[in-house]
């Protein structure tokens, strides 16, 4: 099997084992279990907490002490085993700890999978900026396939979604041990200071104005990244409470409708190299932020009949919103950091976006919806909630346009060739 095909299989399974439950856990907790928004928000916040704790730590371990592919495989196997226990948990407080344990294992594998792919491609003299995006597309396809499997097997509001993910994760973990070796750099002298010995020198990136500002806005926008993952499927499923929509396609196949977002990713991810080379990181990030405004705004006014086009367009826009931020950000880190700390730097990027940013967004949004957008009859004012999210994204866009220094030239993605 060729190197590209082996990495494609890793990318497919990497996101299959997440997509099987990430979009539908809101439906599972809110609509299936009947738990409150704050209870669900606490459970979903474990994704962010684990992103704060683990990616930077595992990045340091992969940079310094252990082959990245072996660490990756062990984490995936532990993640899968934990998921097998989730369907038997009926208490939201207890589920919090199970999902936290699973996420402590899974979240660092996202940045590790990038580092593994970059390392293997560079070792075999591939042009990473050309070869990596098509490989990464298969991660999105894996996510889509998992969503369809969950919906079509009737698992979106029950625990079977976790069995689907768990089986895939164990298979991926075993598979990763057969990938080409990605040994640690471990080039730091024993006489180096404690800061450098622990691998914390990657945090010096915060001393650079441009990089520090990039991380700050990554955190602020990261607060919006998981909102549609948290509430999107539950929002579409909630239209069943309105008699005229209860038998609509949107209600029956809400997860498949949501998968249009990931289908859109497969298109936009292939445009990233051209956009980066032509426009540079600032304009690409601005396009991403504007796309988030549209994503939330269109959701706010959509419905399963006359407003169906807005729901669908919102899902199409998601491809630009998500890819232009996450993948471009990852490539920006790859081109602007020393090779000795790249796994650590990717971990920091993950920590700021899916860590601090997502935690703030998860906690604040679940509190705000529960406080201001749950109506007296128990239904949710989803239009008001999505509109509030759109306004937040617009404010971030304006601030980024004003404060982030415009680059004199586009990002030099040719640095990805080694």
C-alpha cells in the first residue's frame, strides 16, 4: 500500500470515530435523555477541557520521548474502549466523567495525526502543501460516512452511536502501529534549562506579536467552532415539535442534512493552497470569520419548508468557515515554527481553539440558551440563539480586521517542502 493511501486510511478513520457521535450527542442528551442545556453543556465542555490539557503535553512527548504513531495508536485504543461503556450511563454527572476520559484520549490525536502525516510525507519527499489537503479530505469523508451510519441505523438519539465510534477507534489504534516510524527529535542537550528540557520552549511563540495575536483570535473564534456541532442536530430535530414540520425530511434525517456541512468541507479544503498563496493568512481568516456570521445567521431564519434553502446554504457555508480556519491555521503554524517544536506548536494551536476557546463557547452558550432562550412552555427560541451567535462572530471579524497586522505578502506555503 502506498504512503498516501495509508495516510488516507488514517485520516478517514480519525474523523469517522468522532463523527459517529459528535453531531448527535446533543440530540442524545437534550432530546433523547431530556437533560437540560447546562447539563449538556458541561458534558460537551469536556472536549475543550481535554484540548487544554492534552494536545500540548502529547505534542511534547512526541517531539521528545516517544514515536508519534505509537502514542497515537495507544490513545485511540483507550478512547475506543471508554466509549463502549458510555451507553450504560444514565446520569449526566457520571457521563461527564466518561466523556472527559474519552476526550483526554481523543483530542490530542487530531494534532498528532497532522504531525504524523507531515513527518511521513516530508520523509518521503512529498510536497506537503499539495499532497496533504487531498489526504485530509478523506477525514471529512470519514466524518460524513459516520454521520450517515448513525442516522440511517436509527442511532442519533441512543447509545449505539458510541459503539460505532468505539469499534472504529480500536481498529484505527491497531492500524497506526503499522504506519512508518515517526521518531522523536530528542535533540535537546542534557545541559539545557528546565524550560527547554520539558519542551515548554514552544510557549515562546506567544512572545511574537503576530503569532500571539493569531493565537488570541484563534481562541475567540474557537468559541464559535463547536456551536453548530453542539446544537445543530438538536435544533433541526426540534422542528418535530411544530405539527406542520413533524414529518418533514429535515426532522427525519436531520443528521444527514447536517452532513452537508462536511460535504462542503471536501470542496473548500482543496481550495486552501490557492487561497493561502494568493491572499495570505489574514484575508483567508477574514473569509472564515465572515462565513461563520452567515452560518449562524442563516440557521436563525431557516425552517424545513420555505426556509429550507437557508438551512442548506448555512451547511454549504460551513465548509469555508471551518476549513479556512482550522486547516489554514495548522498550515500557518507548520510554516512559521521550527521543526523541533512543530508537534508542540500544533498542540498549542489545538489548545487555544478547541481548548480555551471551545470551553468558553460551550459554557457561555449553554448558560445563555438556558437563561434567555428557553421559553416558558419548555421549547427553545433557536432563532434568537443563532442570531446572538452571528452577532458575536461579526464582532470578532471586525476586531480581527482592525487589529491583526496585514501581511506584506501571502503566506509562503512553499516552506512546507522539506
